[in-house]
């Protein structure tokens, strides 16, 4: 039986990448040691690091006036690093559309003046109407894909300050015009690689604005000047992320991922919409292609659904503990067959219980 892992993160990684990592796990490039046993400064690892950065630059068409940093501390590390590096003595605006943008704003409030603008209109709709002039802010932060709520903002907000986006659950899932942003960041453990790594793509003119008390490990300029090796980086996570970048290139790049992701999401949403047994409360224009949330109309069947799904090889479908219900995370690594298997199971379950 095939096992499909719908975990929101750490999430499944491409089968081909895992097989390659397994094959070279104890003997990287005939060196007789694992890549995780190499010095981060040896030529073999430096090659891994440089190739990963170049492949990410190619995949996202990152312009030269942006630095790419491989940092520690996941996305929440960036919730602190961003205000420390960019806020100065000014104020920042956080757009709110779900759990993670709320958390990012709360963390930033610890470091200075933060204002918020709630995009939630009720009934699963979101709007920037009334946002007004944003030129007084040091930056505007938002989260294009809210992992917990299964909500996506596909239109990039028009703002007059550097735009900062949390791409943790959507990086490389579809094309993005990097030049519209001041800073992009993502925890790696969903669409990129193992946990322990955060990717930061930052316009170079924003590198040198950190407050003096910023911990060196969170300081963007320190990271950039040391090629993200100010201290020992998470080398294995960096290596495996690099293998995922190669895999995406081999598949045809981000455009191919985007096409597959659209089809997977469509399969699932079309099924949910057509079934009286399941529901999704997000307005169609704001539905996430990466995290498909849904509820059983009879919530009394939730535990049974999860147990039977698990027995059918469909793992980790439980919604986030804050919102309940179900969530199928279908990042780049999830094949269409996984989504088809889920729909087949949901059909069987509905027939057996209605
Ligand atoms: N932002 C988003 C959108 C996320 O989905 C997550 C993790 N689920 C985080 C931030 C926090 O990530 P980390 O655990 O890497 O700090």
C-alpha cells in the first residue's frame, strides 16, 4: 500500500530526493563520510552551498540586487529578525489574514511600534480596501499563504514601503515576481527541505539597517558578509534543500510545479464542493492550493475519519489544533496520485456513513 503524508510541516519530501539522500547518506561523493560529517568550510560542502543558492536564484529568478541567506531559527526566528533588522526607530504595518500573520505581528510588537490592518471580511473573504497610504512605514508584512486556515492571497498588495512576505508554506509553489518585495522568507520544512533552516531573500539596500543590539546570528548583514556561515549552518538541511531545488529544476521548474499544484487543489476543492458530506468555508478566490482545509458536516465522525484514513495509508489529515477539522497539505512533493487516493477514500467514507 502506498503511504501519502499530508502533514503541514515537516512535510513529505520528493520520493526521488529521499532515495538519492539515502543512497549517499554514509558515503557522500565517495568521500567515505556523510555530508553531515563534513566541515561547512571544506570545498565539497562549499560546492553544495553555492549550487543550492544558484539553483534557488534560477528557480525564482532572483535579481542580483537581492541577497539569499540560509539562516537558523525557522520562520519564527524571522518573526524577530525582521523587526530587529528593518524597524529601526520607525513603525511597521502588519496585514492580518490568519494565525501566522497574527503571530508575526505579536512578536514584532516586542521590538517597537507595530500597526495592524485586518484583511478578514468574514465568509472566507479578504480585502485590502481602505488600506490607504503606507509610505510612513519602514515595511509592510503579510502572509500570502496562511497554513492553518488554508487561505491564500494571490494578488501581491500594492504598498509604498518595502513589502515583506512570509512564504513558509508556499515558496516555490507558483511563480512570484521577487522584485515586488523588500524581503521574502520561509521556514524550510514544508516546500523546501528538513526543519532547521530559514531562507531569506532580501534586497541588498535593506541589509545594513539592523539595530545595534540585534543578535549577530539574526543580523542580515552579518549573514550576508559571511556567506551564511557566521556560525555553523544547518548543513544537512542545506544539502537536502539543494537536492529539492535540483529536483524542481528537473521537473521543469516552478511553472510546472504551479500547474501541478493547481490541478491537485482543483481536484480536491471540486470534490468537496460537490459533496454534501464535506465543506470548505473559504471563498473560492482565497483558497490555498497548498493547504486544503475541510470539515465533515457531521463532526462527530472526525475521529473515525482520521483513523480510517490512516489505515488507508493517508497520514496526518487532522486540522491544526486551533481550528480543528481536517487539512490536506499538498505541497510540491505530493503527487496527483496522493490527492486522487484521498478523494477515493473520502468518497468511500461518505458512502459508508451518510
Ligand atoms: N509562518 C507560516 C506561514 C507557517 O506555516 C509556519 C509553520 N507552520 C511558521 C511561520 C512558523 O514556522 P517555524 O516553525 O519554522 O518557526
